[in-house]
C-alpha cells in the first residue's frame, strides 16, 4: 500500500503528463494533413491597433470545402492586416482578399512537403516525450523527499517509483499512438 503523500505526487504527475499530451494534440492540430481546417490559422497573430491579436478573436475562420479556408473579419478595416499576418505566418498558402472576406486556397501537398510535415510532427512528439520524462524525474524527486520527510520505508518509495514508471510508459505509448495516427493522416494522399 502506497502512502497518501506518494499517491498525491503520482496524481500530480498524471495531471502534468495529461497536460503535456493535450499540448501535443494542440500542436499537431496546427500541422495540416492535406485538408483545410480552421486550426491551421490558430497560431496566426495579427498586429491590430498595436497589439498582437489571435486571428480567431477578430474573424470567423471556416473551411467550406476540403481545399479552401474562408476568413470573415468582424471589422472590415482589419482585412489588409489579417491578410498580411497570414502571409507572414509562412504557412505555404497565398490568401486572396475580395474586399469583404479572405479566401485561402489550400494546395495539395507534395510528397516532399508531406515528409517535411511528418518530420515536424515527430519533433513535436519528441518534445512531448522529453516533457513526460522531465515530469517523471521531478516526481521521482518528490517521492524521495516524501519518503525522507515522512520516515517511510524504502520499499514504499520503490513501489511509488514503480507506479510512476508505469504511468510514464502509459503516456509515452499514448504519444506514440497519436504520432502514428497523425503521420498516417499526413502521408495519406
């Protein structure tokens, strides 16, 4: 039976690993897989009256078809600024503005570009794995300090560390599964 304090350290580690997984999902959503999705523009910030504003706070972004994004600004005077920000974001797309909305045709991905995007996704996955391992290292230190401060047996500490390792392995596996799915999406023609 593991001590309550060690259980709390394990719960905190699980929460932090879940946040790392959510962050990975969010990062991978921004990588396009051949289809137009509004998430492609999530990282775009527009210089709007001197402040960097996320595009989704100043316009509606939709994907009416698989190869087109439409950006409808709420303030028509921001149209040129939004177009400039999309171009500057270096997404490999060319926005066109008709005076009231911005249309962004999404070109088909070349084999080379698909491989590049898959490599980017793998890099983001590696960042997530490193993050999970760092959480494990910090939690292992927490478990050791709990064992020392509470005068618990070393067996209890080892049991806590074993549970922590199982948790880490579980989250590394989840990361691998998410990456496999994303890579399959990217490479699909």
